[in-house]
């Protein structure tokens, strides 16, 4: 009988050897090498982010996990963990002048070897663009040349941005900048104009800075101004933002104005020219020394009520102290001969003599004498030049017409009326039988019978 213990031990040893041998073979198979190939590439500098560079190759298959264990410069590359494809992560690092060679170490999980990636950058000819700073006078003309953007090569120039928008244009071939909108070249609004210029095929851009010079400028002036001023009277001041000396380049009528070259104040040089009836508008062109602008001055004269003016339906013969009221006389006789009364001698109460009493007198006469054909009634019924409030003048009112007869008659002749001559009734009653009249031959005023036939000339208030 064999020894049972020895048999059992033998079987155990056989089993142990068999198990150990199988395990050893599995480990060797598991550690089978996955080789990773080095990668060397020639690549043009200045690529774009995300651009494909190449793919790391292996002799393995199945699920592999690629990773970058190191790279110089840091952050230049990205890798697809599944395929091993390398792409540009930061295009600015792919600059030949800074990093002529980009290197990286690639590993594969479960792989024994690692790969070295070497990227040799090609030096690409680059177009450099220079910044441009210019001092430039404001108020140019559209199309005027501003300056030229310089580049170390040829390219297609374009404006990528500008402030204010629309100020500049650029020649795409030469890089010459010109004024696109001259209104924007205003020192007071945009003292600095800027733009960013790019060149196709160039990686650089240029900054253009245009510092506007404040050129002396003057502005137009329009003034409402009363006629008949005095010599030396101030008219207005031409606005001047640059401080340059001012002068009158031209004026109509000539000699009307003077100007202070330092302050721009305009004054009356010849008051006789400030006459509404002759020159209702006075104009002048003002220039500034050292400036490119001119200003137009327009003076609109206000028509001040003057004795002898034809206005308000007749010729003015009296104006009040504030020049906002007065009286006019009609330009023609209302009758060549008419009685003062209506055929009845009565006291009418028309005793007013002063200026301002003619209307009251005329009303009193008409109320007393009734309807008919006589001096006061004829004036009361008159409709002339669009007015129907005419009346027979009082003693002093008609004398005022006489005092100013020369200037009044000159106006009447000019407009084709009938001049004042001989004698005229007034509305002032002398007594029961007599009325006051005014002689235009010698200025005499006296009383005559109400039955006398004397000329009639109406007046009205304004």
C-alpha cells in the first residue's frame, strides 16, 4: 500500500506549477508593447486656432487614450484622446520669430512607449503695418488726403473700425486715408478721430490717430434792428471761437457797418443807410485772419414809424413818444370844396383843438348835423385803403399836417396822390357860425363861415 500522504503532496505540487505557469503567460500577454511613433512636421507659422497639425500613430488597436504629458511652449497644442489628432490650441504661439520649434511628448494609456512631436515652423513672409498719428486741421473738404498707412509689403487695406463712424475712407491698394465726411472733422465735437486698419494676408493691424487742430471759426449772425440808429451804435457781435482778427470782406450797402477786429462787435458806420424804406436788409460777409471760414451777417431792419412814411392807409404826419401810435393823412383830397355844416347853424360842441380830439369833434358834428353832404360826414363815411375809421382833423392835427407838408407831399408825389395845397377845413368849431380852417399857403389858421366851400382832407389814427 502506497503512502497516502506522499501522493497527496505530489498532486498539490503539480497543481501549483500548472497554475503559476498559466498566470505568468497571461501577464506577459497583457504587457504586450503598443508602440507610439514620433512625429515631425514642417508647418507654416501663423495658423488658426483649431487647425489640424497631424496625428500620432501607434501599432495598437482598440480603445486607446492619447494625452499630452508636456509641451513647449505650454498651451500650444491640443490632442484628440481617442484618435491622437493634434490641433492648434493657441495660434499666437505659432510665431517663427518667437518659437521656431514647438515640441510635445505624447503618451498612450496602456502603452509602454511615448512619442515625441516636433513641429518646425516655417518663416512666412509677413506684412507689417505701422501705426499712424497725425495733427490735422479741422474743417477739411470731402476727399481731402489725410495721410497714408505704411506697410512692409503689399496688401488689401481696409478700415475695420473707426470713431466717429464714417469719418474716413481708405484706398485699398495704397493705404491712403481721405476725408469721407468733413462735418465730422470738427474740433469742438470730435477733437480726436481714430481708426483701426488691417491688411489682408497680414497678421498685424495699425491704429490711426488723427488729432484735430482747432482752426479759428466764426458763425453767421442774424439781427433784427430798428431803423434810424445813430453812428457808432452797437448792432451785434459775430461769434468767434478761435480768437482770430475779424474784418469785413464785403457789405451791402457799402459803408454801412464797422467791425472791431478783436471782439467782432459790429457798429453803425453810416446811420443814413439804416433806412427801412431804402435798405430793409443790410448784409455783410465777415472773414477771420488765419481761419478758413467766413460768416454772413444779416441785419433785418424794423420799420420804425416816421413822419413821411406811407403806412396804415396814408402818410404819417405825427407819431407819439413811444413810436407805437400816431396819425396818417389821406393821399388825396376828399373834396375840392365842401361846407363845414349841413345847412343849420347850431353849436355842435366840437370845440377840441389838440391832437387827439379830431375824432371826438367829428362825431359831435355828425350827431348834431345828421345825414348829409358836409365835411365831417364825408370823412366819417370814407372807406379808403382798407380802412373805414377816417375823420376830419382838429385844429392842431391839421396844423401838424401843415408843419410836415414838405415831407408828406414828397411821399404823396412818389405814390401818385394829390399834394396838400390851398386851405382845408378842420373839425374844430369856432362858434355858432364859424369853423376853423388851415391855410397851406402861409400856415394861417382862422375862422370862416360854416357855409364856405373849402377842401376836405381826412385823417385816421393808428
